[in-house]
C-alpha cells in the first residue's frame, strides 16, 4: 500500500468547514451572493433571466443560505418555495422526464417547517428545503423501483437511513427522480437515463442529448431548477458524470460516511449516496445532514468566518485524459489558466495502474451485485433473487422497449461467489491499486487534489446504439472509496463539461472547500435553454 499523504494545513476538517458554512451562512443569514452567468468561450450568448420563484427569487441561482435567511426574516415560507418547485415540475418536467412522481405530502411537510421557523425551532440548514430523491432510495410512503417494473408495486416498509436523516433535519421530500434502470447495471449496452418505469430522461441543455447516468433524473432536475438539491447514488461515475453532463455539482463522498441501508445495491464495496446541487455550498450543507455533522443549534453570538475562496498556495494535479477529445482538452486548458490566475499551482499528472483497475473492477462488481441484490430483494414485494429478476425481464416486454439485454444480470448470476479466493484476490488488488493511484500521485506532487474532466460532451441518446464508452476519470476514487466532486468547468458549444476533483480518504471537507473556491473562480455555470438539437450528431 502506498504511503498516504497527510492533509495540508490549508485544508479544513469536516467540523471546521461545515461549522463555517452552517454558522456563517445559515444561522446568521449571511447570503453566499448571486452568481453571474458564465461567458465561457464557445458557450453561446448569456441565457435570459433565470427561473422565477416566490418573492422575486431566481430559483436558478439562489442558495440554501439565502433561502434560510429569507425564511428567518419572514419574507419567504417553505410552503411558497415548495409550491414554486411543484409548479415548475408541472411546467418543465414533461420536456425532460426527470421527476417520476411528487410526494403528495410535500406541502404538509412545508407547513410543518413554517411553524418551526415561526417559533425559532428549526432543525438545521435543510429545514424547509425541497429535496428530490433518486428512485433507488427507499421511501416508506412512495414507490421505490430502481426504474424496474419488478419493484413497481407496494412501497418499501421503511425509509432508507439517509431519508430518516433528511426527515429529522426538516427537509421537504419533494419526490423521486428517474434513473438508469438498476443504476446502469443490467445490460452490456444500456442507454443512460432510461428506465421501464420512467422512460427516457433528456438533457435540459439539448434535449436529444443524453443526461449520463445513473443519477440522470437527479442531475437533469437540478439543471432545470425543479428542486433545490437532490440525492444521487454512485458505484462508479453515477453521481459525477450526470452532474458534469448537466452542468451541476455532484459529490461522491468517502465510502461509508453516508449510510447505505435502504438503497438498492450494486456493491457494498463501492456504493454510496451523495448530494447533488447547483452550487458547492448547497452540496456541502446537504452532506452535513446526510452524515449527521450538523444539527439544530442556536445562532452564534458573532458570525463565524465564511470559507475562503483563496487558491493561493493550493496545488492541483491536472490529469488531462486527451482521449475525451480536443474540445474537452481545450476546456481543461482554460480551466488551468483560470486556476493559475487565481493563485493555484497546477501541475500535469498521470495516474498509474488504470489499465489494471479497468481489468479487475467489472468482474468484482458482478460477484458483489449477485450477493447484495439477493440480500436486498427479500425486503421488497416482487422477485426474491437475481434469478427471479432475470425471469421477470424475460416475461415482461415493457422491460425491453429501449435496450433488450440483461447480460450483466446473467453474468452476475454465473460469477464466482464473494467467498471465493478468486474474488477476494480481485477486490484486494483493486483496493490496493486504486488507493495507491491517488495517494502516490498526491504525495509525489504535494497536491491538495487531482483534477480531470468529468465527462465528454453529451452524446445523442440512441436506444439501438446505447451509451458511448465509459468515462475513466471517476474510477480511481470510486474503487478506492475516496471522495470526488464535479463542478461546472465550461462547455463545448451548448454542452456542459465538468471538472472532477479527487482527494484522499475522508478528505470530503477539504475537497468541498477547494471545490467552492474553484467554482468561484471558474464561474462556469449557465442555465439550460432546452434546445431540441444542436444540429450535429455524435
């Protein structure tokens, strides 16, 4: 195992970073400030005014701290905010098919939050904030399907652990989002964002382009401002790729910091839920609730200092991935120039061991999926095991209306058990090499983080062809169980490209702090225009 790099003095601990956000931004009502629309070369003209909300709020750009400040001051209620998002879902969702269903109790939840705000008894930074959940996260009062008709009957008996945390924090559960069926772990050539339950989710920037997956609906809904934050899940790339491709922020946390009980699994060795938002501040505050790092507390006597956007002295390793094409590489070149202008040191790096990781990861996931899905399914009404799922798909034609295959299910059924020496050797080597690939690179170059492109420009959605090739930048952190964070970096024409930041084990807070500074200096976010097509095929 490579020697782990110790945290640099500029990186905050989870406690100090979240405390700064919570105390300075939420409890004292200090707003984070609006973001300007980007004028990234090649991005086209600035978009028109943003999504209108209650009390003159721009839903595209408003942050949780700003919302909490207004609710504390009495100029906004959670009921008004929730109503605005429900109306926007009704108006916009038919074009993008990101939201599967809304929660009929959402306005009741909002009214309860309003009562807490009136009496000064709020439960935390998400109290009264509308949240969408990916539909592989168990909810006791709403169906949880993983996109499959096999689970489309009775809802689960209990909430997922993370949903319990959100409810205890006063968040308004707004509804459930579409996803790539079975989190993109069914067919050899799937189409991201398609499920038999929800159909095809579209990229809000260009509607014939793909949203990436599997957290397709969560990312597309945020891009379209259908909720303030959303929860996604990732095994490898399923939070960060859709975040990048839909121009939003997505954090894949360190493995284990967010409870996975009640989430439809692929692999306990890599699965994690995580926050998605339109800005890093909102993602960080949502992570604090998901991990239990914040709770209701009185406002401090004096404001705490806000997290700094200073990049001076920060060292970032740029992993270019030229295989994603010259246009994406040009975005990375402009990104490096902006970060250097802000005082960061940017050095070029290449992560080792990537070919071996690619050889080992998929076979290991097959064994883990068979084990973990067979444990989950008995908790639900429907097929009781993987063999039952395979038979269900064979006998239900609606499951084959986009892509017909279930090759991954069939391969997982035949994979070596997780008790076998063959599997154990694979997972041991995967863990070792993936961690070394990040730890050794960061130590050799004295880095605060590694940066790479999150995604290529979105490809056209095509059920017959399926998705383009897998994007490799997410794999090292996904397999290692380390955190990764995608923030908007720019665009290729109309299509967003994200910057993926990777850091070491349990460096989530430092990564979010750095990500907030990077987001501030890149200023790359822009609103979608819902174009039917770009006129080019890819």
